[in-house]
């Protein structure tokens, strides 16, 4: 019985060790990584106020803490590892050739396209910050249980946006509207969580 217990404990330890190695092999950027992807992560996090260190391409403790803050704010697992989901939320294409697109990318592209159309139709004459604010209000509504829980549900909710009722939602958005929508998706919210703009 004692041999069985020892063998069982060793087996569990081995499984945990292998699982940890397997998980880390798919983590694209983590503590100790360096390179262009890390530089992009640092640059995005710095522009959104999550990171205050230098953009040196070295994934140190400051970068890991900034990634954790970003992950926490965006409802991701706050582990400080910039894996597939975190990179997607940052708007960074993963350099890991083993990662697959899956349905989330399509969904994110659909959300980005629809948000871009709304921003263009609703706020193309506004300053850039105002365009990001329009997209952010949509995302704030999606996160609130009083509103539909999808981007399209919020945008097409009856009477919610003038651009939908007057057809401007069907105009082709410009690159500024697309960038504003992407910045909102990536976590920039100039409204401080408002649901409506005046």
C-alpha cells in the first residue's frame, strides 16, 4: 500500500510538471522573453497607461505587472503571461506559428468591423478621443446586464444609435474609425465606463 501511495504521488508530480511545461510552451511572451513582440506589448501598454517603464523589448517584472493589470481590467486571467488571448486583446498578431485562429478571431473581426462602422457613422466629425468614446460606450453596455450582451445587440438595439436609424451604419469606415474601435476593444475608455454620451 505504501509503494502504491509513493508511486501515486510521484505520478501526480510528474503530470503537474509536464502540464506546466506544456502550458508555458504555448505562452508567446512571458517573464524572461525578449524581442519585437515584447516591444509591441510594452508600447501598447504604455500608451494606455498600464506600463511606465522603458520600451526595451525585455519582458521583466514591470512588464509582467503591467500585463496583469491589463488582463484584470479586460476580464482575462491575470497571470502576467501574454498568451494568445492577451495578445488578441492587445491587438497584436501572435508570432507563435502554432496558434490557431478559431471562432474568437472571427468574432473579434466582426466586432471590430461593426464598431468601426458605428464610430464612422456616429462620430466621424469628432476628435479622435470622442470616436474612441463612442466605441467604448458600446463595450460598456455589452458588459452591463441592463443591455444586450453582444456588440451587435447593443448597436442594433431599437433607438440606441442615430447612425443605425438613418443608415449611416452602412457607410464604409475610414482608418481612423477602425483605429478608434480597436483602441476601445483594447481597453482605452475615455468615458470612465459611461453607457451614453451627450
